[in-house]
């Protein structure tokens, strides 16, 4: 009997801990209908309206671009655990491998064709070719990418996130565009410092 109670107690503690961890892993719950920034004195319909994506559909797409609607651009989203982004891909461009540490991503293709994929924690690659009207789910925190493969048509996709601030960690920028020691990177990639410096230089020129 005693051992049974111990087992039940352990199971309950594990369940409580798991629920607590999951709650902390996402956006915090709020105790009001919505949050108002301290610099906003009056709230009306304008506060809940975002016009930052007007004019982007049908326009020329010269470079890969992400137009975000997160709480930074749209303060009404704070506390609502939701945000969006529009991704514009000229032909042959890529959204480099990256992660969103605070949310999964649901991608919806509204123009063109995209090759997409993600890598799970067992290093298994999941890929798919998406066309107009298709959706793809990228699990939270996993490295993923999108690539516009159509040589004649640009691609546009809309991404939805379960966080007002999903965050983006770009793998190339994090590794080669920051002050991580080149010796550490050379050992990690089993190459030499000169190769790492070329990668860093190439990324730097690509950002300019």
C-alpha cells in the first residue's frame, strides 16, 4: 500500500512539473482582456488594427524579405499568444536555416512553390514541396528552412505563430556573424580557421 502511494505521489509530482514547464514554455497568461502599453492613453479600434502589410501583395519582390506582425510591430498582440509574418521569395532565394524558440510555425503558401524542411532532435530531415494553397507545420524550436525553387515565379507565404514574440535564431548569422571564436568554429566543423574566416566574410558581404 505504501509503495502504491509513493508511486501515485511521484506520478502526480511529475504531472504537476510537466504542466508547469509547458506553461512557462509559452507566452504567459494575462488576467485582463488585453494589455495596453504605458504610452497609449486611449484605446479604440485603431489599437487593434495593423496596416503594415498594405501594398506588399502584387508588388515586385527584389530580395527575400520577411514582414512581421509581432508585438514589436503590433502592440495589441502582447498577451494574445499569436503573431504572423509574410515571407517574400524571389526565384531561387532561401530563408536560411533558423529556429523559433518560443513557438511552432504554420506556413501557408499563397503564391509560387517552396521547398521546405526541418530537422528533428534525432537529426532526421523532413522535407516537402509546397505549392499554392499548401500548408506545412514546423515544430517549435527545431531548425528549418524554406527555398523558392521556381525559376520563373516568385513565392509568397504567410506564417502564423503561437506566440506574440516567437523569436528567430538564424543559424548562419549566429555561428558566423557573431563573435564566436574562429578556433572553436574550426574545431566544431572539423576544418581550419581560414575556411571559417571565408564563411564569415561571405556572410558579412551578403548582409550588406
